[in-house]
C-alpha cells in the first residue's frame, strides 16, 4: 500500500488535469470548426485524448468523415487551410505535412502540441466506445485507465518501447495487453502499480513464438484462423464475460467496412496481439524483428528491477520506485507540463486539480453512429468534385440527411431534450456557431446538444422579458416527459408570429477565416429571406427510459437492437442541427427578422 501511495504521486504528475483538458479541448474545438467551416465536414476526436489516458507529450488524434474516394483530395485541401492560417492567430499551426500511406494522415503541431487528422477512421471511434465501456465495467476508481497511464509512462519514458511509427508497440496494442492482465488477475489487483508488476511478470515470460495474446488469454498460433484460447484459463476466472465481448463486437463494429473488406487470415508477425473487436487484425504487426527482441529485454529487465524494489522496506522502497520512474519524473515533475501553459505542482509537493476520468460515452457513441450513417448513405454515390467548394459537400450531407430520416423513423421510446429553434438558426454559419462541439453528457438519457447553448456562446443577445418568460414556459413543456411518463412530441418546427427581424453586416458578425458565406435571396425591401429545405420529419413518442447501450451482461441480439433503436434519435438531432446551419442557396426562403436596436443584438467586440 505504501508503494501504491507513492505511485499515485507519480500519476498526479502525468495524468490529465483540468489545465491540460481545457487546452486540448480548445484546440480540438477550433480545428473542428475550421474544417467544417471550409468543407462542411464533421471532425471527431478519438484515441487517448477523449479516453483521458494521454501522457503530457501525447498527441491529438482526429478523424474527418468524408466520401471514401475523396480522402486524398480532402487531405491536400486541409493542408492548405492549415498552412494559410494567420501568423498572428491564437492558434499557430506548424510543420503541416500530408503522409501518403495506407491510412492517409495530415500531421502538424498546433500551439506546440502534435496532432494527426486521419480520414474515416471508424475503427478508432469504435475502439474508443469499447474501451470506455470496459473502464466502466471494471470500475475500481478507473483502475483500467490509471493502469494504462502508468504503463504507458514506463513504456514511453523509461524503456522506449512505445510507438508504432517507430516499429514499436502501438497504443491500442498496449491497451489490449493491459486489459488482459486486469481481465485475468482482477480479483487480486489493488492498484495501478500491481497491474504494472503483473504486466511485466506475465509478458516477460510469455511464449511469443508459439502463442498470440487476446483479451481472453493465449491463443495457439497453429490454431489460427480460429481463435481457441489455451485451456489453462477457465472462462469463469475472467472479469469480462463472453457475453460482454460478443455484445461489444455486435455494437462497436463498422458493418460497411466489414462488408467491403476481403476476409483475410490473421497475419502472424513477431509480436501477435488479437484485436478484441476483430479477430483477423493483428495489433502487434507494427513491431519489427529487431524491436521485438528489444521489447522482450525491456520487459525482462523491468520485471526484475520492480521485483527487487517491492522487497525493500519502508522509505527505501519509495526512493527506489522514484528511480524506477526517473525519466518520467524528470520530464514532468519539475512544475511544468508540455501541454499546459501555466505552472503546475511539482512532484512531491502537491498536486494539480485532477481531471475527472469519466468519459463522455454518449458523445463518443453518437460520433460513431454518425460515421456509420454517413457511409451508409454515400456507399454507392460518387464523390464530390472540387473539394474546396463547400456547396458540393453540403449536397452530399443533404443526401445523407434524407437517408438518416428514414432510418430514425424506427426510433421509439427515446428520451431526449429537443433543441429549441433559434429564430436566426438557418442564418448562421456552422463554423461560427460551433455546431459539433463535444458537450458533456447530462442525465441518464442520450445527450443531445442544445442548439441554443451553441448560439449563446458566440451570440449573446439581450432578450426581452416577455421572450424569457415564453422560453421558460417552453423549457418546462420540454422537461415534462421526465415527470409525466410519456408525451407525444412532434419534431416539426413552426414559424412564430413573434419572430423578430434583423440584418447583420460582416463587420458586426464576422465568420471564421476561410468560411464562405452563402448568398441569400434579397427582396426589394432589402430584407433577408432564407428558408430551410423541406424534409419529411416524423413524430416520435418520447419516454424517459432510453440511453446509450451499456453492455454489461447484454446478450448479442439485445445489444444489436439497442444499437438500432436507442441512439438513432441522437444522430437525427445532430443532422437537424446541420440542416439548420448549412442549407443550399437555391432552397433558401427563410423567415423574416428585425431588431429594434443594438441592445437586442449588440455587435461583437473584436
């Protein structure tokens, strides 16, 4: 327990804190709005940043959802946008480059933090949802996430065996190795240091020549492509049941890619690790032969050193444990972090405000479903031409919206707080209002971002008292399903007689740099006339029991049914927000608004 307490002090210097979370969220939000403002393309975060298992030197992983045949064209255009950002901007982009590989990636640094933008990485979004569910299933004060952070620190700073681009272990492969250790030894594990000890002891003596590893145990290479776990491990000993794993594969999978891809056998390499969500994917394929022996030696030496440290008494153990993580402490324990501008507490004299390790699972799940729905709708369509023209992408997104409307008609008994329609919603650019910014899930139901909150962040009108009271009454009506069981609510929006009118110049309401504003129709009176495109919007019966699926003990058919039913409405609302902010010029015929004076809509202070 003394060793675990000293380990916790080390963790305080490297795990996410409030400052690092705030800064990384701001960078991600800006990049999302920037790319969507230019191309109308949704960008989602995945990997260790949303999972909250990143190191201070960790990069930011983003993926843009686009037509599969337009990935390279979009990647080149994104490079151009990033390189053209003003030099005096608050967000400084440097070392922008496009890597042409099997997975196309745009690499750059923004405010001295490394970031990657890939394209259509649905596997990354699915893995994020799966690992977040695993952490909630394991519990024990986020033992899984804390163990990942500690073991990543040892692998990255101390032994230098982490990094797939260097021919070493990938992050997802390491997370799978950690997951098996916890899955097998869960009953005796008391903290992250003990997980590290089991990790080093088990894998330093593992027979990598004849077996590969899965989250359920060793699998004989000679039995491949069938995944047959070695008989020495009983299924009852494992924390994650077969039912949980099977349900995870049903829910967190990409059916489009599964149908398109040719089924390949498991590619055996030097370090063989079975992907928990896809049997024929070897997560250790990045490890070269020379690095394989380097990894084995590092694991053996680490296991031997830690074994000797844990035999020491009292303060001697704590001092030697600090030496075991000497590079980690020297790099991050001197009162500053690479991903935080302000000073932080140095090692041993306190701790910075910790970030909550609970992830925003509802948001991750909605992102995954959005990507799946987008690729379903564009599966047989031709890619847009002229990637730099946002209108072509909007047309493609509108096609996806029509396909999604049909899919979401099957959603029933899903409670969601419907977003109120702002009177100027269809007048504002998506890049300006920040549609798509990740919000923290609220309550037990699937979280639907409130479009009025997006506006209030950037547009802060002073509302009249009468309007406030009417808005309050509307909010009370929207909250009534929680108190009265179920109500019938229509998703149709109607024009209010009290809608006001206004005209804004580019100086009063500037768009994000690079955003192309539409050319709305202007009548002879000089008033702006816009309209939303017609869409068939079904009515839904709302209840209070729906939420994103929790996979604990969920049978496979039930998991699949919940995947199709409980969260379809979330994407419907997301797409409706896009409909409100991105509409084709030729279908624009909107309501009229006017402001009496500048107090109703004061100009922005630039």
